[in-house]
C-alpha cells in the first residue's frame, strides 16, 4: 500500500490553537499548498488534553473537508496517560507501574515515563481486547470525517495486531490511510513491519548532516513499498535551530531553507510542523496557551511561507514523477558538497524505454556559512549515463524548454541546494559526448 500522490502534511499542536483560530489556520494551510493536516497526540506532546478549549472533532473534520484538506490523527496504541480511565476499566491490560522504557526506544517520540502507563503488548488476550477497542474507535473517527492515522511507535505494537486492525478498518472504509512514525526505529525493529500494510513511513532527513551515508541506508531499511515522507524539522523535540545551536536569524533561515528544500526534493511527500514557517525556536511541544503562541508568531524574525508554497508546488509539479523513486548518494566531487540522485522507471509521458527515464539530481552545499565553488564537469562526471535537461534551482513550475548545464565553475551559496532534472543519455552517446547531448 502507498499514496497515489505525494502527501503534503501540516502538523498541528491542537493545544496551541483557540477555537476561533481554526478557520484562519486551515485557510493558511490551503494557501501554503498543503493537502493534509495532522493533529499531534497529546501523549506524544507530553501534555494533558484540554477538550473544553478545542474545536469538536466533527466540526474540525467538516472545516477541513470544506477546504479540500484531509484530516489525520496521531494515534498511540502501546501506552496511555496515567489518568486514562482505561486503566481502571481494564487493569489487566497494563503494566503495574510506569515503565522505565520510553516510547523512543521503539521508534516513537520521547515521552516522560512517569506520565504514561504501558500496555502489556506481549499478552495475546490484551491484544484481542485492544483490537476490539481500536476497531470501534477508528470506525467512530472515520464516521466523523477523519481520513487517516499516523501510528506512533509502530515497532512497539505486534505486527499481527497492526495487520488485523488495518484490514478491518479498510474493510469499513477503503480510503483510509495508515502512516507509521518510523524515525528512531532500527532495522531489526522495522523488518517485521514490512508486510504490515502501512501506506507511508517517515524518514529522519531532518537530522542528516549531508555527509554520512546513514541517511540513504535508513531509507533502504524503511518499510516495503510504503511512501517515504520527509520532514525538515521534527514535531517532537528540539527545533532545527536548537539541534544546530543556531542563534542568529540569517543562519537559522539558511538552515531551515536547506532542510525544507532537501525534504521536498528527497521525499515522496513532506510533513512540516506548525511554527516552522516562521522559524520559531520554541519546540512544537512546549506548553503554551494559544495567545502565547500567537505572540511568538507575531515576533518571528523569519518568514518561509513563500518558500513552503514553492516547495509544495514543486512536489506537485515535479516531485510526483519520482514518487517511489529511492535516493542514491553518489560520490561527492569534493569536500563540502553532497550529490544525490533519484531516477524514475519511465519518462514524463509514461514511455518505458531507457532513454525516456528521468533523474532528479540534488546538489547540496554542506557548509552553512561558506560558499562552494567547483567545476561542473567534476560534479556531473559522477552521474553515470545522464545528461542535463532542465535546471530547477529556481523552484518554479516545470518548464517545457530544456536547458543545458552551465559552463565552467559552479557556485553554491552557503547551505544552498541546486536541482537538475535529467534524462537518460541515448546509447549512441559516449561519456565524452554527454554534455553536448544536452
């Protein structure tokens, strides 16, 4: 299972939105080019839910539907709040006390161990009870207009339970989507989930240093044919500026823009957490009132809304041709530069001969502060059998006219990403003639 089109997801902390603030927020999501909104689970945020202040779910789902947005919910099966009434209703389902293991060990967001009680997932009777409970819950959520679910800590739940739950839910509503929150999970944890039936997974490119091969290896380890969704900044934990210890606005902007464009170019969809568009440094899961959050937004030094709109348009216009295409990290032509490649199985018109295949070339300046300059030939000599077709570095809509590679030296500003759309070289063209064939 996978998405037919690349999802563009805006992740919302519902505790930061007042009841009257939802219409404007959803309108902004549409303007920025998103087609899904995800409500983060308060368990993963480490915060108590405040149902009285929020918009009722059926009203929120209707508001999303009116705008052409698909509503996703973040669901947690392996643990509950220490105040959850399920603990009293089904005491045999739960560990006797707070577990010393956090959800992050199973690939989920970090949580405080004294605020949650873990489910006894190894017990088959508990699994049967959870299956019945969650079948009812998911059907009820679908009935009020929810379109899909992001499954937290997927490796902490037996694969048989996931498979049974997804099969039953799809039989009730075949359009439902299940996405697995996989960042932090190891290959041995992910292997059993290969045939579980998830539509999408998430990759941790937000933490990549644009050098190590770990990022590409992790993509190879992700689940089966599921769509791989990238994100420039995690919804759970420190913001990008905190991870990179950045304090000045220009550096934060460069880092954010590089992360955004890399996620758009390398993923098969994108997730952006609330506040990233304004370069906020306060973590997404910080305890704030809606008024306090609005005040932070009003004081923001960075505005990436135009760039997010461009990135989402790129995913729709160009990225869709590479849906399902893996990312390969090619040998860097020199210190400070990363070169990646994604290739399609067919051409834009659906042609299946080798000369119609397309390749997206992603060139990244790893340095956040220094420009990079090198020879074009040195870079593209590492791209075997491909010729340049169109430079997409301006992030505008795809153009019909083909453009040749630039001649001579190539300059990348600090933290800049350049993209080229390429096609397979005709078999009659030798390596020495590839540049001229463009």
